[in-house]
DNA sequence: CGGTCTCTTGACGGAGTTCAAAGCTAGTGG
DNA sequence: CCACTAGCTTTGAACTCCGTCAAGAGACCG
C-alpha cells in the first residue's frame, strides 16, 4: 500500500530513504478508502488531512452563490489532495474535495507531517520540490487564464495532461478551464475541422 | 541594506538567525540597483537570480502574439521577484521582469541559495513557509479568475492589496486582473455609484 | 427497460473587447 | 510661468466571444 509513496519520495530526494525512515512513514501515513462521490473535505470544515492518492481520482472545487461548481484542482494517482490554505492556516475551507472514482489514499495530519520533517531530511527536500512544481504549474495556469483564449487553454491542457481527458468527463474539464460545457463542446467541434 | 531581509527571515522562522548566519546571508545576497524600466529578466533568458526587493516596485509579465502584455505578478518592498519555473528548471523564461520604480534589490543565485539551505535551517523553514503562502495566494487568484466576475475580482484585490493601487497605474492593475483598462475604468465608475 | 449522467445544438442575451477620440495630469524645458 | 509632451484615464459605438436557457440525443447501468 505505501509502495507508491515511498517511490514518489525517493524519486524526488537526492538520497534514498533508510529502512527506519520508511517505517516512520508507514506509521504516519494511514490508508483510507474514499468511495466515489464521498467527501474528503466539505466547505466550512478545516482540512485536517493531507492525502496522497495511491489509486483513484479526486476533484477540488468551490461552489458560487448560484450553486455552480468551479473545479480548481483534479488529482489522480501519485498526486496530492489537500486544501493547502485551510491545512496550513487552520481556517475553514471554501472548497469541497470529493472522490470522482473509488479512491485509495494515504492520510496524514499537519502535526504528524511537521514531526516527520524534523526526522526525515529527504521528506523536507521532497516537500520543497513538490511545492516548487506546484507553484510553477499554478503560475502557468494563471498566466494561461489571463493570456490565452479558451481554445488554446484546452489544447494546452489536452497536450499536457492527456490522462485527465480519459478519466474526467468533459463538463469537469470545462469547469477546470473556466468555461461552460457548451463552450467546450463547440470548441472541440471547431478543432475537429482543422 | 540587508536589514529588511534579515527581519523578513526572522519573522518567518521559529528561531532567530545567529550572528554567523547573518554574516553568511550578507555575503550571499548581493545588492543591486535596478532603474525604472530596466529589465531584471527578459523573455528567452534563463532566470539566474532570485531577488528580494528592499525598495521599489517590479512587474512580471508575458507578451502575447499581438504584442499585448499580461501581468502575472506585481512586487514591492519585502516581496520576491523571480520566474520560479526558469530559476528552478533552468529553462528559458516566457516572462519579462522589469522595474516599475527605481528599485534596490538583493540578489542570489540558485547554487548559492541551495548552499545556504544546507547551512541555515531557518532559511529552509522560511522558504517553505514562503512557498506555502505563495501557493495559497496563487490558488486564490486562480479560483477567483474562474469563479468570479471582473467587478468582484477588482474589489477583492483592492481590499487585499490597497498599497498596490497607489503604486501601480490602473492599466497595470487591469492587466493583472485579466481585463482591459477600459473595462476596469467602467467598473470603477459603476462602483462609485453605490 | 427506465433513469441518470453526459454531450450536443440552437437561439438569445450580456459581459467584456476593440478601436478611436478626447480629456486629464505631471514632468520638462524654454 | 507657460507650452509641450508623454503617460494615464475616460467615454462612446460596434462587435465578439462566451454564458444561459432549453431541448434532444446517446450512452451506460441497475
């Protein structure tokens, strides 16, 4: 169960985890099943857990005044699911996170992970690199959202994350891109002509 | 000259910097003047330096096919200026960073800062917290850009960063929000009526 | 089967863009 | 002290992309 997480950390760190470090991690990250449609986090709650996805798919979204969902993050295997703002600041979250497919995840709390940071340098390194990667991806997405028209955003997304097109339906992708499902449908039709 | 940076780090870290650590930092961060309109980074270059702004204001933006600028980041005193993607991955940047006002900054390279991370735990801690904060801010902005209409994005921005309204002209703010200067002008007119 | 979820299509409306022109402001030099 | 310029903001009119609403067509699953 913890294999993918250990591999993930080792891939990011310069020196591999020792046996005792692996044990620590196994004791700290607790396996949890989240069934399709089940909430991992609901709006208004504090996000207590940081989840590493071993299998499955999750989505993070806000809901506006009119009840419309806006997807801010999609995650599949070897990704993380968490509302960082709520997790770090201990403030109520404005987001919901739920499972789009039946999911197996590894959960840890803020206290436990801070504790691990003190004991496992490789984990600190991994966290830093992960944050950097995350930060970069967000920067790109932000730049795309203010600089590019919908069609280019979609084709960039399709190139960059082809797996996601298989795993999530179109109206979810549309919401992630900040457009409606109808607009995405029309864009795809346009693109076929070329 | 290094005072604000030392203070900044101490504010983020749990234990204050020792005298020798302060010395290390002073030797690693090199002061640099960047005059108004002068480039700190040009599109196509690799971003070699990480800048802490002691005094002044800078902007980071991309330029699209039609020559229009899209502001992705604005920074003033006690903020950082860098294209993280280029800095970390050593890839040519798609952004420009230039000084909007005469600026005094403290510069360091990737090699030097990685080196410092090994010697100053407080700096690692500061970097982690800074990344977290940055990540959170980006998440908010992203969510805003796909969830909220222009007027709400502007009023949120005005509440959150009132200093920026003083320091940057309207057309810069408009670009940062992903709208045209004309639209922002009309939005402000609307808001005055209320 | 019937129900739920998903995708498509059309007609209409609205938020925001584009283009063009004019007004405003602050700094510069005579 | 005034004239001039450059950068910034405002305004109007036409247009465009995208959202909204509504209806229908597949597809999948119990």
